[in-house]
């Protein structure tokens, strides 16, 4: 279980194509195209997951799999830290797309001004409460 962010087009009828994604992976020297991803479980065992048309980002902080879903035209990452979200935003700009969370919240450069603020709360500024309405 975890939280997933997606790189996708706002107009869902115009999803990211497989060709666009593969072209991006080939154009970014930190990426490698992969068909499966393996991770050590810590007890000497390895878990391998099939990931057709995925990209593996080999950053200085570690390796991160980016999964591509051809049916929906989305690229996803599970449980991304801020350094991964930053890369996702960069990729979304290249692909004329957005980064969106499972709850529909959008992640962009504004997110980094205060990453502890819920992106959903940022979209509508809180109303200022009048001092004499302290009970509301």
C-alpha cells in the first residue's frame, strides 16, 4: 500500500502515448528503458515485478522506476519523495502534462514553496475569519 503520483494530461482523452514516453526515456541520459523491476526484500530474497515500457531513473539519490500505463496514457511513481516529485514535474513539462495525486491534487513548482501544505488546500485560499465570529 502507498500513495501514487501520476504524470498525465489534463485532457484525459489525449493521454501520453507510448511513443512519446519511450522517446523521452531515450532522450534523458539518466533513464533506462526496462521491462521489469527487481528489489531486495532484505532477507536475501528478491521481488521482481513486470513493468512493460517502464523507465528506470538512475539518479544520484538512487534508482526509481517510472511505470507507464498505455491504456490510460499515464506515468506513475509510488511513494515519491520531494526529489522524485521534482523530476516528475520536470518530465511533465517536457510532455505537456501535469503531476497529479490520487486525490486529484496537482503538484507543480508552487508545491516546493511549502511542501508541507496539502496541495488541495492551496487551490482555494482559506477564508479569513472575523474576530467577532470566534464560535464559527
